[in-house]
C-alpha cells in the first residue's frame, strides 16, 4: 500500500481535500494510507518550542534541526525505504516524471516547514530531498504536500475510473493537452470544431496532436526542447 507520513505543525490539515472525491474513496478503500504527525510533540521545554531565531540575525524564526530530527526518527525508522521529502521553494521543481516515480514507489515521508524554513543541517543529516511546487512562496509546506500527494495518488492503480485518462493528459507525452469540448454543440454561438463530430478517429487523433503541439509551442516552448519524440 502507498503510504504517506506527514510531519507538520498542523496535522488537522490532513487529509483535508484528499479525504474527498477519488483520493478520498481510495483512502477509505485502503488503496493508500496517510498519517500526519505533530512536530510539536518533539518540541523543547515546557512550551514545546520547535523554532528559534536565525543565527546571524534577521527576520523570522527557523525550525530547529534537533526537533525535526526527533520528529523524523519517531515517524520512520532509519531503514524505511520511502524517500524523505522536504517541501521547499528552493527544491527541484516537481514534475510529472518525478510524480510517476514517487507513485510507483512505497510512498513518501514529507516534512512540511513553516516560518523561514528549517535549519540547513537537518537536510544532510536526514538525507532530505527538497521539492518545490513552483516559483512562489506559500506560508507553509502543507498545501505543497497536499498538491504532491494528490498528483501521486491519482496515478495509483484503481484510483482513477478510466485507466487511460491518466495517459492522455498534459505533460504525459511532453505536450500540453489539446482542447476539449462537450455538449451543447452550440454554446452562445460558439461551435464545437467540425472534425470532432466527424467520427473519423484517425483524423481526430491527428487534429488533437496538431492542437497540442501548437498550444505547447505558443505557451510552453520550454517543454518542446526537452522532448523525446
Ligand atoms: N524563507 C523561505 C520561505 C519559507 S516559506 C525562502 O525564502 O525560501 C515556509 C515554508 O513553506 C517553507 O519552508 C516550505 O516548507 C513551504 N513552502 C513555501 N513555498 C513553497 C513552494 N513553492 N514549494 C514547496 N514548499 C513551499
């Protein structure tokens, strides 16, 4: 079973939106599992402090390496085969390829930071892989962890209704997805492209591929340069 362990100061944020819809059904059917652990249980002193002022001065607070180490060690033994991820805007941007890898593995241990982030030393000491969900700053790693898990869980066998629908989407072949239409045929004077109503599946497939290419060239030329075929 694919298993996610979350370390957070806000365990009540989980499963959150992943308790609903496809991911939620799969969660209650035992296709995947989620446990969220309160980092503060490993905090220091009567106030269970998890953070302190930055060495060298400056604004904000930094999460302590010793507290995070204790939380990580309690959540997963050293020989746990799951990758240890640290949600971080400095990390490698998450891609569909990395999501596929993660979904094919045993799950993930995910550390969600708050404040200014974590003491740098915890990253090497516990071999954390920093993962970003985009070039913007969130107030904490929880929403990023939810996004990452959502992307993984929908790929697990038996989660999505139609197995194929995962393969024809944006990024799966290095292209953005072609435009989609459904009823009604006339929406405020805008028609569905004639070719989609032709019943000629060969022609439709070619049209979709051309549309996907044109859209990718216009919006995300960066995707085309690194593309297989
Ligand atoms: N001072 C840090 C930002 C801290 S934001 C910096 O400038 O890099 C607080 C926490 O939110 C981060 O430690 C991280 O866990 C999470 N976070 C913020 N933006 C993120 C992003 N784009 N991707 C993944 N996690 C993010």
